[in-house]
C-alpha cells in the first residue's frame, strides 16, 4: 500500500472510525509516509459526506457545470439557465449525500446538509475548491462569498447598440411621464410600503441566517468534541493495553521469582542433607581408623 491508497481509504471511513483507521494504516506505511498520514485531520461530518459523493462518482456534473458557468461569466453570457441548473443539481446531490450518510450509519442533520450545499456551490464557483472536492480528502466544509468575481462586480457586459426611437415611442413616453406625474403620491406611498416590506424581509432573512450559523457553529463544536473524545478514547485504550502488558510482565517476573525461591529452598534443603551426610561419613571414617589402629595394636 502506498500513501495515496492509504489516504483515500482513510477519508472514506466514518469520522468515528478515522483515528483508529489512521493508526492502523500508518503502521503499514514507511516512516515518512506514516508521518504524513498521521498529520491528516479527521473530517467533519459535512466534509465526510462530500467525500462520500466523490467515491460515489456523483460530483462530476457539478465540476463540469462550474467550468461552463465560469466560461459563460467570462464571456458576459446570461447565467439564468445555468443558475437554475446549479440549484437543481446541488439540491439533488445534497439528497444523495443524505442517502449515502444514512446508509453508512451517520445521518446528516439539516445544518450539516446546509454545509454540504455550501461546499458544492463553492466547488462550482471556485476552481481551487473544485480541485479540493475532486481529491475526495476534505476535512472541513468549503464556503464561497459569490460566483467567481460575482461578489465584487457584475460580469462584463456585451456592448449594445443605441435603441432606435420612433415618434410613436416618444409620444408614448410623454404620456407615461404625465401619468407618473399624476400618480406620484400614490406611487411614493406604494414604494414606501414596498421598501418597508423588503426591510422586514431582509431583517427576517438575516435573523434566519444568524440562527442557521449558530446552529452550524454548534454542530461544528459538537463534531470537534466528538473528534477529541475519539482521540482521547484511543489514547485511553492504548494506555490500558500498555498497562495490561506491564501487568503480564509483572506476573511473569513474580512467577520467575517464585520459581527461583522454590529452587533456592530445594537447594538449601539438599545442601543441609549433604552436610549431614558428610559429617556422618567423617564420623564413620574416624571410627574405622580407630578400629584399624586397635586391631593393629592387638596384632603386635
């Protein structure tokens, strides 16, 4: 197994299995590759869901649409139809991501699904985001403020010829100006009412966005807490394994000490027996020499 194969496998597993899988795969790689793999961060749930889409071969249309939209924008083309296609495609992929996540055993919350949506839209708008998604190793969701330069300026406009004004058109314009003058007060009132309505909608939209952002932040905090918990659980498991190894080593040493003490006791007993036998033999020898001397004396 090489580094790319290990990294691809790593970012395809459930976030809860990431730490253990990373440790296992690092043990199968050369030292430098293992160090690179160990430095890779556990993905958040939305990033993991996008990685699932990559492994499901589902993101190709998104990336291809991004190329077409950027080309149309640079040429000053109309993006209305492409915008509708983007919305339809992204909505379908978010549903697919939720299905894949359900099948994998980690359902997506609404807040996480929103971050999948944002990541896919970023991949459409930004070539660098598209490449990050294509790699299938995201560890966090992506965001983009607007499509290409859309956040700062409109697309380059094609020059248009000045319109040709007919006499009838000029007369119609004059009549319209008179009508506007007559209805100015009513129009102003309608505009004020419309402005107030839009302002209310804007404030409500901002409040919804703030609530959604708070929900996403809470989800991210929960995900980070889960990540830390998984890493600490892995550390605790490793410490328990080492403690068990040490206890087995200690038991083995105790057994060896017990066996050595038993051998020492046996050798001590054998030594005592041997010493008694030695003393008995010495007494027997002295007695034999004494009898021999006595017999020799009687014979003489």
